[in-house]
C-alpha cells in the first residue's frame, strides 16, 4: 500500500455546515487537495497547536500526549486510511519501542494528536482519488494566497476581524501582553492568536 504524505494548508469556517470547519490537506508532492469537515472543538485544538499557543489547562489531545509519554508510547505517523459513504477513517500508528500497534480515530482527532507529536500525515491513493480535488497551477496559486490571508482560528466575519486588527494595531506592546494573558486565562484562543500575531509584527 503506497502512502501519500499530506500537509495542512488551511483551516476555515465551513460554508456548508454551521458550527463546523473545513480542514484542507494538500498532497506534498502533487496538486491534489483533500478537504475534511471537522467539529469546532477539534478545529480549535488543531489551530492552537499550529499557532503554538499554550493553553492554561491541557485540552483532551494534550492529555493524550501526556498520558502516552508517561507509559512510554510514541506516535510514529497518522494515516487517513479509508473513505466510506462520505466518512473518513484514520489510524494513529504507535510504538512502545518493542511492539507497533495502531488506534482507530476520527481524522480530526488523529491530526490534532499527530501535530502534538510532530509526526507526518499520510493517506492512500484510493482516498485521494475519490475525495481529492485537483487544482490547476493558477488555482493552486490563488488558493495558497487565500489560505495565507485566512487566520487558522478565524470564525468571525471579515468586517469584525478587520476592526479587531485595526484596534490592536493602535495598542501598546505592554497592553497587548496584558490582553494576551487575559485571553489565555479566559481560554479565548481565537483572540489570543490575533494578539500574538500583532505582537510578532512588532518584534
């Protein structure tokens, strides 16, 4: 079974399902895209890991990583293994150093966990052939520009988002740091990501 490596290209609010998010994965050595609809909690968990935000309290996927490390189990890779009746299936490949084993999981959970272990994400040709979207070079370029503009944690309208950016740009660094700590305490990771981005621009 030939495996095809994927990378995360973007995460945005789903246009078709309210309260859901579209996670877009891309073929590393090709031009096919694999969009997967995921829930809000999993989207948040993936987003804060991508954004390198440390929550005050561990999320479920953080707890999984801590537990695995305590029992000397490591994750080697994530595999989106099948697609049946529109539902994606995946496996978390694990090892304890002497024995390899795998766990069934939803792709959203598997990817959130895989990101925390820094392991590659794979799929198989049958999944990409059935659910993948092929983009031309021009469409690919336009999509990459669109993904770069979108915040991975964005779930607000473009008007409110631009207003928030404008107000943050007029705030002092000391005040931004206070706001960042406050957002983390309230577990408002979307706002924390925006504040962190503004701080990064100043550094």
